[in-house]
C-alpha cells in the first residue's frame, strides 16, 4: 500500500508559478511510476504529466508542455510538479498517483490539492 499526500496548491495570478509536491509513504517509492492528474470544474480527470520509476521516461500533455516540469527525488520519496506561466484554464484539483507499472494503471491516489489561477 502507498499513501500519497499532495501539497503546494493555492491561489495565484495568471502568469505566476506554483510548485506541487507529493510525498509518498509505504512501499518502496523508487519502484513506482508517478503521475500528476487534474480535474477542472465540469470536466473529466485528465493526465497532465507522468514520470517513470527511474525518471527516464516523462510525459506531458499538450496543454502543459513547455510550462510544467515533473521531477522526482527517490531519496525523499517525493514527486514534484513545477508549474510556470499559469493560466486560468489550469484551475483544477490536482492529484498525484502511483503505478506499479511505468504505463499504468494508477492504483494509488492522493487526496488532491486545489490550484486556482485568477485572470
């Protein structure tokens, strides 16, 4: 079992930055692929970035590519999402998730953290 706790959400003006973190506890963090997902009001949850267990494979959705950066620190059992040049359409609840396989499915989920971008 893996427990995930996100932090770093908040209210920011358009063009600003936030850094989300997701701390994991439980089984060996370095064996899990990690992902960041978000659910905007009235929309389905979408994957925005994933990183393989070794960090060698990274995915970004087109909506965040060039603005967001995912990273992981296996020694700290933490995955990060640096979000720059935020836009109002980035407003959503952001979730981190863990998968035993590099291409999912994601079995473990955090509780989510709210990110609100004002125009």
